[in-house]
C-alpha cells in the first residue's frame, strides 16, 4: 500500500540490501513498470546499515526512504531514529518496515518520526495470520493514494472513495475473526509490558549466542551487543547446509527452525551464505524457556560431533 500508493514515474527510492522481499519485490515491480529508480545501501557483517550511507544516497528526485527496523536474518536493529532525522532534513518521506520489531521492542511512531509504518500482525504482535497494521502519519493520508476502491459501509451516498481515515484504505469486508484475535494479543502485550518481554528476550538471546559460539563448526551472524538485536539468531555449519541441519534438528530432536534465505536474498549475498542455502535461524521470544535453550544447544553439540 505504501509503495504502490506513493511512488510515481521518475521517483527515486533509498532502501537497503537487507530488506525482505515484501519490500524488494514491489520496488522491483515499480522499477520495471513505473520508471521508479532504486538505490540499495550496503550493510556490514552483522546486517547493520549506516545512516550516513542513507544520506549520501539521497538525490533531488528521492521521494521515499523505505527501510526495515530490524533484520529478519541477523536481528540487527537499525538506526531508524537517525534516518528519520535525515529524511526530515531533506524533506523526503520515510517508511518503516516494523514486522520484526513490533511487539518485541517498544515502538512510539511519533518518536520514530515515520511518515508510514507497516507490520504484520502474526509475528511479535502474536496475532493470527492474515492481519497487519499500516500507520499513516497525520496529514499524510492525502499523499498516499488508495490502491483499492470499493464499499466501506460509510458515506454510501458517494460513488467515490471516502477521504476519511481509515475508510480511505479499507474497502471490502474485514478479516473480523483475525482482527479480534489481534486485539486480544495486543491486550496481552500491553498487560505484560513490552519492556519486560524485551528484557527476557535479550537475556536468553545473549546466553544462546554465547553458547552457540562455543561450537567450533558453527558461524554466527550477529554482533556482540544483543541490545542492538532482536531475538533472531542466524548461523551456518561447516558440516551441513542450512536445510540439512534444520532437517536433523527437526527429525531427531523435535526442534523447529527456519532455514534458507528467509525471503531476504540480498543480505545472504552480502553475508556470503547464499551458496550454503542460507542460514539456520533460531528465534527467542517471550515464551522461550531456559530448558529450550539447553535443549537446542545439546542438540547442536550432538549433531556437530557427527
């Protein structure tokens, strides 16, 4: 909705090689069909981009900076606040993909300085599949053209799309059961406190990374400071491809992981992991227990021992 609703022929977009295909594929489509041009800034070995590189990439025709808040491969939490300052300085729209941070770290859209923010509902927000959120900053709704028109149950005397929010973007019947579930999940998060959930994730992720780094055949793609990462931890093995290792963990130990390219091919090319079918990804969350950390370390030690 952001990309198709905002960009017009001749516009330039700054994004990064670490983005999810949910961002990259629409942008590539618009590049091919709408004469939109792209600059993909690089990231380091832990998946971080430098805000200074974002500023260097801005051109007179730059319409949008579209960046992830955190990597779904390395968990790197990006310097979004710095980018927001840069976007404001150059009068460029700024959109955030918060799919990996909403529900995992405290978010304040006003403090983040985003014009637009999107996230799925089924990840850190704990809601059902098929739900999601789009934040449009006050005053920006007229800049974001709806990509779908139809019945809204409001202003039915009009045969044009309502201008009021959120009807402007919500044609058709809602996924009511999904949204009820999402509302219940959000209530749970507010009741338990995202700050407290974040502390739990950081503590277990620190332990997980420390113990994984003691297994010689594994390579971790992260930095030493877990406060700069979400609970996502990716690694490769010298002994197995990512798919082989994930299959061993699943079949012999009942441990489910996510292996492969994680719908983010650019960062795997950057990390040099694409030749090994990507990485194996573990995700520490608020429900993760100490016993589960022990179990996955024990399993990886056994598998790595041959």
